[in-house]
């Protein structure tokens, strides 16, 4: 059985490792990024019908500026994001667990949405008015000393940016991509990692448990003859 390396920032990395080990996966956290807050100014809440939250990091790192927006209902991607918003005092209007596009398709098209997001984000395609304000960013960490250990192992990637960074580091370390198996949270993240991996597959749904189900299969899969 292969070891699974988790590249996402903390505290998500440790949370995912705990979930993976509960499934019997030999998992280890190896964050490539550290989430940090950005300076931002909250707009007038009266100009928006709802908040769009696609990551719990927006709540964790939004700071005191969030207080003035608490009266605005939240549409959240993922239960972890919704739970973080609830704990911060927000009312949840809806929760989607299959990605932001599906969530947007399920709500009214005339809503004025305020998307509190990360500095590095995937563009949201939607036929509605969405104002995006970055409130956090993921800063690159120094290359982990044990990074060469990913050779012959499996890796879980939670974002396109992690996929791109992984590809860069593997090339720099001269690790043969053909020895590495990748479980990606989405097809976009899988594509960002590039080609040449022994296996690079996207989870059926863009959530942690679907990703870990895929990772468990890749970790147990026999090596090719």
C-alpha cells in the first residue's frame, strides 16, 4: 500500500490526514502553502442580496470586517465552509457539495452576490452579478525537506494551484512522474498537474470524502507489470 501525501494548507491538511487514517490510509501532511489574511474593506452590505463563500478560509481569515456582513445570507460550497460560516454568526441560505457552478445554478439568477475569496482563484462563470473581493491568499512555503519521499507514492491535490506547484517541484527534484499517483479534487486540478504521472484521476465529486475514496483506491492499486 502506498502512502498518501496531503498538500493542502493547514488546518485542512491535518483534518484530511485524520479523515484518511480513519479510512485505513497511511497519510501524511506535506503543505505547500500557508493561508494568510489580506487587507480588505467590507462594502455596504445593503448592496448585496447574499454572500458566496467557496472556502472556509474566507471566514477563518476575513477578520473583523466580516461583522458588518453578518446580516447577509450565505450560499456556501461545501459543508465545511457552511459550518465555519455558522460558527461566525452567519445564516446559511444554501449549501452545495458539487462545486460552485452547481450551487450557482440552484439559486436565483437576479441575486447580487458578494464573493469573499482567495487571491488566487478560479474564475466563476455565471450569468449574474458577482463582486469578488479577495480576503486571503495562499503563500508558497519553502520546499519540504522530505519532498523526495513522494516518489513511488500517492498525492492528494485540492486545487489547481497545488497541482501546478507539485509539477514544478517534481521536475526540480528530478522525480520520475511515472512513479507517482495523483488523486485530484476536480478535473481542473488534475489538468493543472500536467501529464506523465503513473495515474492522475479526478474525484467523482469535488469534496474531501470523494477525494479520499479515490485516493484509497489508488494507494491499494497494484503496480503495473
